[in-house]
C-alpha cells in the first residue's frame, strides 16, 4: 500500500487581465496607437494599444469594443486574439492582444488616452517606451 503524500498548493498570484486592440485600418495600412500620461501602474508607459482591464462579468469582446469606443471614439470589429504574454514591466499584468479592424466612427480621445496617432507597423518600436515582444512585433510588421 502506497503512502499518501500531501501536496502543497502553490501560492496563488492574481493577474490583472488587460485586453488590447491592435486597430488596423486596411485602407491606410496603419495601426492606431494612443498616448497615455502619468500611468499609475507603469511609470514608463507612454504610447499604447487602446484597451483596458477585463472586468469580472464582461466578455473579452465586450471589453474591447467598450474600451476602444471610450478611448478613441471608434467602432471596431474584433478579428481575434493574436498574442498574449505577461507584461515584463509589471509581472502581474497578463496582456491579450486582439487584431481589430476599423469599422466606423470619428476619432476622439477619451479615458486615459490624451492623443491618437496612426502609424506604419514598422514605426511602432520608435513610439513604445515599454517592451514590445519580438514575436508580436513581427506579426504586426506583416500586416502592411
């Protein structure tokens, strides 16, 4: 008869799930980014993909559409998740990147976004002051 060994439960660390929209305009072949200032969680954060925290009883789809509308004034179609990772600058943030296509609306900053800018996929690295994963960067570069 085997002796039962008691397995210790690993310490649980909660993650904040952040859903982000890589908004691609197929006509212009550009991606929309927004500028944040004085982020309370990541001091060095400046230019970002629109998005935000996934709320408890809200789907990823609903969060993306709500946050994009709030921060940019635009309507988007979520084409699906393209990448996810733990954010190196804040290890309790789990980021989920979704490719979104511009549908309609007029650009208008809101929420934490103070400025909007359409950039070529190859230009992203020059705007971001936080890490941009090489695999994600490669994926975005192929959108052009």
